[in-house]
């Protein structure tokens, strides 16, 4: 009888360990592919919808993941879909060794070659992003609003959870129209906090892709709830700056997010 008792006790323990390993797989998949739906996770991991949702509910209950509501990027019609991303607590749970290593590498790069070396590194990183995004944004046509939506869609694919909102839709002058591009998540937030030049170079890429002078209103790396970029719609890059107006807003979001 005594020989069977340890085995009986080991079964629940083994089941719990297997459950935790599976849950860690789900968490890792959310990190790698987020924002991602429950159905997409099930397909990638080979789990049933019920199993995926059980693990997602558990991870959400622990505060390791959070839900973003994403609208259809092409039409914006229908109810927003639920997409899962890692929460800050989830990032900490998985560890931030990558951030420590990257930050230390950049510190040594700057110490050896000066701050211009870090700026060149950031410019090269976002230059690659510009190369990938250019054909998609150009395919959206000449309208700045359409190009901004295309840019937001590509940013969301890369985990930035981006959206656009039209500002001043009721204004009499077209020069008062603008788009706010919001990014609710930043995969390199830690690096950007230590080295703001990453945000600066990203903003420059946005300006080149959209062919207008854009202005950063807030960033996650500097304590903002979202990264927000102001994009004028009714003028060209060479036109004078127009004060930001927010009389009427008309949402053209590809996802629905909380506001600051």
C-alpha cells in the first residue's frame, strides 16, 4: 500500500508540471506572434480551441498577457477582434536578459566610437523597416490618410498594435485635417527608454514614408500611455506648420484601444 502512495501523489504533480510547460509554450507564442488571436495560437501550437482559451484565461488571470481589440485593417467594419499581447508583467516573467545585453552592447559601442555610432545603428535598424514598408505604403496611393492606415497595418504586423484616427474631420479648411497614428505596444521600449534616438529615427522613417512632416506627441519610452504621432493630411512637407486642432474626430482605427 505504501509503495502505491508516492505514485498516486506523483500523478497530480506531473500533470501540473505538464500544464505549466504547456502554458509557458502559449506565453512564448504570444510573445513571438502577438498581437495574435486564440484561433491562430491553436493552429500554431496544435491545441484545441478549448485548451487554448483555458491557458489564455489562466495567463490573463496572472496578469501575464492582455487583450487588444483590433478592427479589420482594410474595412474597419464589424466587431473588433480579440488579440493577445504580452503585458509588462509578462515581459518580466520571461526575463529581460535580452534588454540588459543589448543595452550594454550599445553602451560599449558608444564608449568606443561615440554617440554617433549608436545613432548610425538606430538609423540602420529603421532603414530596414523603411525598405520593407515602402512598397506597401506606396501601394496605398497618394492620399496621406490612406498611406497612414497602410503604415499602421504594417506596424501592427510587427507587434506595435497601431491605429489611426482622423482629427478635424468637420473643419472648413482641408489644411486643418490630420491623422493621429497611435502605437499601443513597442517591442524595443526598453532600448528606446535608454536611447531616445531610436524613437527619433522611427519618426524620421514615418515622415519619409508618408512624405509629410510628422510630429511625435508622446512615446511609451518617455512615460506615455501610447506612442502618438501627429500627421498633417491637407498639406505637403514644404507647407508651414498648422496648429493641432481636435474639433471633431472620426475614427479609422484598425484596432480599438484604451485612451490615456
